[in-house]
């Protein structure tokens, strides 16, 4: 079963949000456009993550689409460390979006800024549907895929990721 699930294609993204003056972000592998008129996207975020709480509090988030050559250390900063312990944005290039949400621009080929329209509780995670309020392409670089991250770069999913590959060990 794990080989079949590993064959599902994903991208690698930084999702960011803000609550008050505090900002945070995390790596997700689930982002998809779900409608074109009006444009909406979906993301899936673990309920254990600080960014999940910030998105639910502010009702806003951004998605930075990572370049294929993004260093593992950068992905690890957002994917394997908690914003409860570090400021993930320290020494990282970002801008504030139209609604004040931080948008990671470092290693990003583009970004999407969205306002939460719907939520679906799926147990350990929440699927969030966001109405797109801005989307910008920053470069023509190739996007990072999860299979490239895993198979070529040797990256691993954290325990809170929907693509966590240690589930077979349970």
C-alpha cells in the first residue's frame, strides 16, 4: 500500500499565516486549485501545528510554491521545526501580503494569498478551502515535487504531514 500512496504526486509549499503580530509557516505537500471562477485553492494542515491555529484565528494564509533547487535546510526550517520554538522567518526573505499575511519569497517561484472560505475536519488534519485574493509568479524555475524532495534530495516527511511515510510502522 505504501508504494501506491508514494506514487500520488504532490508539490512542496510553505504555507504561512499570522495571528496578531506573530507570524509562522510550515511545509505542506497538499495544495490544489479547486475552482476557477472564483479562483479557490485547497490546502491540508495538521491540527497539531501552530500555523493551523493561526489560519483558523486570522482566516488568512499564503502558499509559497518552492523551487526545485530549494535546499533541504530551508525545507527543514519550515517542515521539521516548530514555530513554538523558533522564529521561522528570522533571516528568511518574505513580504507581507495584501491582508498582512507573511509570504515567503526566498526559494519561491510564486505565491498565492487566500482567505479561508470553508473548512473540512478530516481527523488529524483540516482541509482548508481559500478564496484567492492574490497570486504572483516570481520566476520560471521548475517547482519542487514531493517525489523529487524524497527520491533525489533524500528528504523525509515529518510526523504531522499527510504524506508521512512511517505510518506503515504502526
